[in-house]
């Protein structure tokens, strides 16, 4: 929640080197170290980003590294009287849109591989998925096309365009992942324990025979399904699902930001004009 009078001890902005004496970083268990190789866990072995709990134990900060000191107003204004909050979340939505493009590409490859791409029921699910991905992509474009330029010549991305998609992101993301789960079924669970099974002469024959699809060999099919599992089912995938749900802020807070910035006056003018028609 926003800092209130009396919270001055927490109204600070400083720069601290990662090796400063007294600074302690407590990271979670890394998923990349336990995931094995890049075939079995193609995403977590490459793209895991560490989360840390930070403790400042009597850390010395020189004044030249202090940007805000016990100033509640400055802490607030750095985000809301500059476009900093918009820029930070605009790049986050750019990342998210790219991630969704990858996700729907993965779903498409799975459908092609299993021969279900022409199934009307699958096409309906993919159509819904494409609709949701397109909402995010086109809202991203609206940040720029509906942007404004202030008196200093600084461009501000569209607030309603940005905050609207952030407000719905937790709901949209959950639905998109649910569609992926429905499309994969048990296919991403009934897999060899490791790519090393392909090198086992006692196992390779059965794997090659029973785990292939109608369009690709067993190793190609397993590779796609392992990627799907790593995307939504592994610890890496679960962490990302939680991240996408909350990193933009609690949904109810972002919806309040939409409320504060939406052009309700323009909407009510239409109603008032209609009321005058009688």
C-alpha cells in the first residue's frame, strides 16, 4: 500500500553495490541446477532467473548514492509524476507478448505433431488462444499509438491501454495455460524419464515404436512434449505462472488505476446526448 505519514523510515531510494558489507542475498533453490540437461528441461536449464530475499544489516550508504531520503512524496512522485511506472511496465508487456507468441507457437507445433491440427474442436481452442494472445499484442501497440507527449517533450505510453491489460493479465494468463493443458492431455506426462533412455538398447526399440506420432519420430515428439512440460508443469513453469499472476501488481489495485485514468466523461457524454433525443 502507499506510504503514509509516519512511514518516513521506509521512504528512501538508494544505490547499493551487490558486494556491499552487510548486504545479504538469500536466493531460492535454482531450478536450472536441478533440471538436468537442455533436452529434458530446455527452458529451465537456460532461462531460470533467480529470486532473492535481501537483508540490509547495518549497510553503509554514502550520500552520493542516496536519491531519496525519508521523503514520502518523492517516493510516490518518482512513479506517478514521471512516466517511469509506464516505461517499466511497457517493457514488461513487450516481454509478455513475446512469451505468449512463443506459447501459441508451441501449441501449434504440438497439434501439428499429433495430427490434431485439423480437428474442429482443437481449432476452436486455438482460436480462443489466438484471440487472447492478440488482445495482449494489440494492447501493447495501443501503448504507443495512443501515447501522449508532455510539455517537456517526454512521451507517456497510454495509461488505460497499459493498465487495462495488466488488470486482466492474471485471468487471461490462467485461461491460456488451461487451454495448453487441455490440448496436451497426458502426452506431456507419459514420456521417457530422460533423453538417456534413447541410448539404452533395451528401451530404445519400445520408445521409438510407441512414442512416435503419425508425423514425427519419437525423439522429435518427446522433445516438443518436454518443452511443453517445462513451460507449464515443471518448477520453472509453475514459478512463471505465479510470476505472471502478480508481478504487475495485485489485480484490484491495477483495476483502480484503470478507473482513475479511463475517460468516463467521454462515455457519459454519449448517454447525456441520447437522453436529449426524446
